[in-house]
C-alpha cells in the first residue's frame, strides 16, 4: 500500500513550533496572531438553536433539511445578489477546508489534469490536487494559463493571506475566459463579509456571471462571520449540474453536516445583528494592530479585506517571525502561502481585545 501522505508537503504549522515556544516564554504570555482562529463567543441565538436540536437521534441528510436549504438560498440571494437560486443551486458541506481538500477527488480529477490556484494562496488548494494525483499550478492572472488539461480554477477573493479583493470587472473577465475554455471555476469567498477598504463581490452576482451559474460555484463559511469554526458549518452555491454530481458522491461518502449544526446554520444565516457586532470587534482590532505595526517599521500591502494584515519589513519572513516571537507575538510566515510570500508575514486579528492591546504595547504603540 502506498502512503498517500507521501504526496503531501510537510504540514507547515509544525515548522512554527520553536517560535511559538519562544513567544510563550514572554513574561506576559504569548499573543498568538498566527492561525486566525475565532476567539469570541458563539452568538447566543446560535447556541440556543444548536441546543434545541440536540435531540437528533436519526441520520441527517447530505443535502440538509428544507429549512437549511431555504436559509441558504435566501442568504445567497439577499447577501450575494444572486438571482433565481433554487435548492438545486445549494449544498451544505462539512467545513470549507474539507471541501477544498477533497473537491478534485470528488470531481474525478487525477494524473494529467490540472488544478490552478493563486500564486499566494491557502495551501489546501494544492493539497487537494496532490491528493488525487493532479497537477497544481500557481497563477498571477488565470487567463494567461494554458487551458489544455485545466479542469479546476480556484479563485479566492478576499484573499487568504493577502486580503486582496478582486474587482468586479476582473471577475467578469476571468469567468468569461473560463467559460470560453470549459474550465470549472470555484470561488472561495469565505471572507466576503469582512471587507474593510473594499466591497467584495461574489462570482454569483448577476453582473459577474450574467445571471446564470454554468461553470461557476461559490464557497462560503460561517467560521469567521459567526465564530463557528468549531461547528464546521459551510456551503457551496452555483452550477446545479456540478452540485448535483457532488451531492450524489457525498451521499455515498457519508459527508453530512450534523443535524444540530444544520439548525445552528439556519439561525446564523437568519440574523445580521451578530455579524455586525463581530465586524465591529474585528475593525477595532485591525485598526489597533495596523497602527502599531506601521509604527514599528512594517509596511502593510493589500489587506483591504479578510481577517489578516499582510505585513513586511523587507527582510526574509522567518527573520520577521523570530523578531516578533522575541516580543511574545506569534505570526505566520508568508512562505506558508507560496514562495512569493517569502518577505511577508500574515498577522491575524483574531485575538481577544486584551491580547491585541498587549501586542500593541509590545510593538511600542
């Protein structure tokens, strides 16, 4: 038996452990701005929905309850501006990382096929290609790629790690090119509700896709907007032929969101107040950290959206990681996201107000 893990890179976060130990030795404790995991409480109305659905002895369905599908179609229409969305255009998934990692396999891709992702990107796009034996290629502009053999094109706006937002005109151009060449587009939009200096647009917006969803699918998550990373609540929306195929495969694979999580997702998508409250928290933390980093000699690039600041001191990223670890602050080295990030660090503002304040003080703010 061949080890599938041999196809995969070294898990990047393991390389950060020595720096984590250094930061943890600080007299006032570590300020962990590396992973970007939510730290604020799950909103009470979502907890209540989960608890009320706790008595769920039967198997849930892969497609989700009618109430969940109604919530998904309603949100996609209201928040993304998508039109004519039906239940056939939505599908819940067990966290967006699971979807990203296993999508190429579920699409039947393999050796000889190509999966494309941004030059600076979430590492799991490449992992998904490697798991099925497909080729992974990085791009700056996807329309310059050779479409021969290109089966799956990942977009990511707002970007992880840079926070860059693709303008609507750029999305229109890319979607038109992909359709012309028969390339399936999956757009990772998990940070779409966290725009700060830009208003991110979905590929499902009619001004981007023309009101039809052929060859286009959007990926969304409740991990960041609703603090539900621990719930693994996410979904995809778009081309009904693609989603219908994935639904059949996932039925056989048992990839179904737990019934209480489905109920919690309905509650989360039906409430805007908690999203606005969480945005306000992140906005304050972002402003404080950005000012402190710039005062400490950093330059911030992009970062107009998402939960990260893309920062550089114009030195190798691991030198920056070591410098900040000495101050008790842990950040992610930019080369986790590709060689093009080797002089940047990604600074998350998913830390408590108290820890953010501690980081600001250590940076001299």
